[in-house]
C-alpha cells in the first residue's frame, strides 16, 4: 500500500444514524449506488448555456444519472426499486463528483446529477448545468474510527488529547485518498480536534473509504477513518469512535435535475426522497432527512 501525504481540498446537514458496525451502538441527531446499468457518457461539444428540453424520451432510452461513487451499491438498490415500481430503466454512471460536474460541463447527456461534494454541485448550479430550483439534500454521512472486530478497543472518545498514533501502535491509519471523499474531510476533522500533527505520519491512503475499511478488515491497518455507511459492509470491522459533527463540514449527498433533463426525471428525483428510498439509505447506514 502506497503512503500519501495529504494536501486536501476542504469539502463538505444533520441526521439519525441507526446503528454501528460490530458493536458500538450509535445514536446521532439529525439527517445514504448502481447498476441497473452503468453507462459511460459521451463527450459532445461544450455546453455553453442551458438547453431546456423536457421532452418524451424513446421507450428504449433509459434515464441517465451521474452519481458520486460513494453511493454504491445503495443507489443501485434504490434504482432497482424505482424500476420495479415505474417500469422505467435507469443507467447510472459513477465517479468523483467534481469530475462528473466537469463531464456535464463538456456536454454529457444526463437527467440527474447526485454529488457528495457541495462545491461540485455549486459549480453545476453556477454554470447552469443543473436546475437550481430542483437541488435537494437526499442523505448524509458521518466520519468514524474503525478497528478490526477482534481489537481490544471498545470506544474511543475523539477529541483534544486523543493520541491516534498510540492507538495505532506500530501500524497505520487507513483513510480514503486525499483528493476524494472522505479523505478530503479527514484533515479538516483531525485539525479541528488538534489531532493532525500526531496522526498525519500514520495515515495511509486507500483508493476509497470502502477500500480503507477492507484494509482494516484484512488486518493491514489497526485503525481506519471512514464513512459509517462503508463500515457496515465488512463484518470484520467495528466502529470504535465517532467524529463530532462540528469537526468537519457536513457530508451531504445532493441531487438535482440537469438542464437537459427529460420529463420522466423529476419522478425519479422525487423517489429518491420517498419512504422506500429512506429505508434503503438507513439500512446501509446513511443518515436521512425526516
């Protein structure tokens, strides 16, 4: 595993977390991926303005969604529910939110954009790539500290004075890559708690939050800082600490209709806030708006 120093961008409501992986029961105040099919968008000429085309789509053309990679596989499940209820096919393309926004800016055809980085959605709004009035928060997440299931750690109170380097012993602390989520918020959280100087030499970057969870589960790292939703996918890890909500900007998943969204797209966006979608998000460990 290659170690990387962090030179993070600082990204980004509140919610209810129903449980924790492997033992630490979490009760938090407050506020959730796909493959019905995965489609790589084409890259037509740059979109230099809003093109309103709320038109009927051919029966064989699915709705197209660009979504933050962190939402796999939960968004897949929700899309499957929508297809079963509506009969409409949905193709989801996953990637980093900022890259997806740039793809839209280059003219990629899509109906819905779902971002886990507020700045990426802001960019899409500013460039009129999405309809600002359709922007809404779908779910949120929390940053947590995980350890192997058989670790002697039970509960770590994360705050000034916590020595993560001591807890890690001679091992590393796995996190998502600095340029991605949640790596982009790790430094913010650690600095706000006064833990950065102690922890930074121990950090090792995995490609994603879920990859960091896997490292801990395989015993390659004694600790990991990850999304709580990802911690639930590996029975070999447990949550041992919760980063305070005030230690970093909210991790919010926002959705919006693109400027060229077809007439069937609003119903899909509405479904993402339905009781069925909320249940799927919460089952996967996300926080949902009530």
